[in-house]
C-alpha cells in the first residue's frame, strides 16, 4: 500500500507544472538530510518516493541537469512528512542551500554595486529555473551603505506558483543569499504577497 504525502489533486498539479530546477536543489537536500538523519534518512526518502511512484536516487542526480519542479517539491513534502519537519526546519533547509553552491559563492565577489546586484538577482534565478522572473526592488543608494543595519529590500517573483511549502523554502534561500551578498546577518523575511493567498505574484520583504 502506497503512502500518501499529498492529495491527488495537489500531486497532479505538481506534476503538470512546467518549471524545471537544477539538480543542485536535490543535492543540497541530500547533504542536509545526511547531517540530520544520516544514510538511513536518505534511504527512507528514496523508499517513500519510490512508493509514491516518483523514484529518485540522490547519488544519480547531476548538479546542473534540469529536473521537473514537481518531483523536487514532492521530495520536499516527503522530507517534511517522514521526518516531521515544521516550516522553520524547511526554512532552515532553504538557508543552508546557498552555502553549498559553488556558483553562488563565486558570484558573491561580483556584487559591488546596486545595479549589479539587481541584474545578477534575475540572472541567478534564470540559471536555476526554467520559468518565473525574479526582480530585486531596493531604494537607490550606495552599495556600502546598504550593508548597514536598518535597511530592507523586496524580491518580486512572478509566474511561479508551485506549492506553499516551496514558498517557505525560497524565503530562507533568499534571506541567506542576501546575507552572503551584504555580509551582514541576521536577515529576516516575510512573504507579503503570495499566489496561494490570492495575489498575482510572490513578494518577499527582507529586513536587516
């Protein structure tokens, strides 16, 4: 008898989604699970995904190959269910992910101006996803000044409706990247707009 992680309509919606994401997301999940639950944890997720009819083998996933976002989010839902993770833990997974990406670490050295920061924000998203548009909204000013406390910015993500749990993951991911770029912490986030609450797009308010 198969386990049920998501309702049938939710599962069908995930699999119909046309977005794809790089294998690095699966790889960072794997590293997180290994740290938290060891090899046994990996085996549990792979077994559950197989029972759901969408098998994955973490060791066979290629970092820069594109994979269906539906399978990636289903694996995230499975991780949450199997290990009883709350949303704070999913956010933590998002925050850990950028630290494990060589591409993200390399880009950090090029964020020397606000215009560069804006253009690279969009480029990073497109490098990792085949749909959606990510824009940075930040007040005009000096990049060095932006690093100081008491500031905020907004990330606007359009044409990208996947699952509420992924919203939480992305919030943690965006907050951590911003910490890395500005070399300041902690940075908090609030999803002030969300398609799952009736809005036309996502907006993340980041504060530090």
